[in-house]
C-alpha cells in the first residue's frame, strides 16, 4: 500500500526546493532523517571549522554526534558545564567558521525562511560570517506565508521551547503567545521572552551560500 502522506510531502517539498533555488538558496529534499548525515558529509570538508545554531532538529537527525565524532574542528556550544561567558565566546567564534549548521522555525511555500531568536546568535551567523550555511528542516515547519510562520512560532515553536528550557514565560504557562490574547492591550510585555529577534531570509545576493535540506518527517518544534 502506498504511503499517501509520504507522496504528498515529497510533492510539496520538491516545489519548495524549486522556490528556494529561485531565491538563490540551494535546496534538497530527503524522505527521511536517516539520509541527512550522509548528505551533510558530502557537503563538508574534513578539517574545516563547523559551528551550530541551537537546534532540536539537528539532534534528532544525529548531526551533532556525527560532527563531534568526525574529522572536523567543532565549535562545541553543546559541551557540558559551559559558563554563560564561555558559551558567548563560542557564539562569536561561529562567525569565523567554514560552515554553520542550524534549523529554522518555518519555511514558506515561496522559499523564504523565518527565524526567531532569544540572543540572536543563530540569526546573526546565518546572515553573515560563515562561508556556508546549511539548514535542516522537517516538513512540519512548512507554512503558506510569513504570517503563518509568525503564528506557528507563537502557537508551537516558542511555547514548546520555553517548556523545554523552563523559561517561565506567558506561552509556557498558557500554551500560546500573549500576543494572540485578545487582552493584549492590558499586557506590558512577556517576562523572560525568548522571542527577541525575528528575521525573514528572502532572495540572497550570494548564490548557494545557504543550503536548505527539507526532510519528509516531523522534526524539531
């Protein structure tokens, strides 16, 4: 029996690959997470410096472990017992890396990426610094528009991440962003917010600096 959902994912994924390439980003579609590491290894050069944006998707695909155990110079922001100062230094080192590996909060039908950050280190490095940026994103993050991307963060990405890090935010405690609350006029801002910076990645001037791997599975938040 055919997997109709898998067929649908591939149809949508391949259309977005075409949209990404029209926006000067290199796109790929993979059916499963287990295909991610082999593809990445073909895109990386042994001995080069690899950095990361925080990403549950990369963990689920086995990317972090593969890089840590490979022949690369890893800027290891995931090392245990790092102080905030040490982690900040590693964030800054990412600007001189050869490749940044990360994910995004949403990807639109017309091939745009949408990211929201707390410190802004992921967004900043995606914009400028590393010679190559590789984004891995599950089909669950596909949305029809930037407006839908914003709402996806407010309904899913931010609340789940805040629960993950026990951030004591409005969305952690209520399940959705305060800015979806009709009583917004009575609110003065979200305490401990993780949504400090938001960026849309549209058509790029530097062709194929950003590579986007769409995976036909649910990954990340």
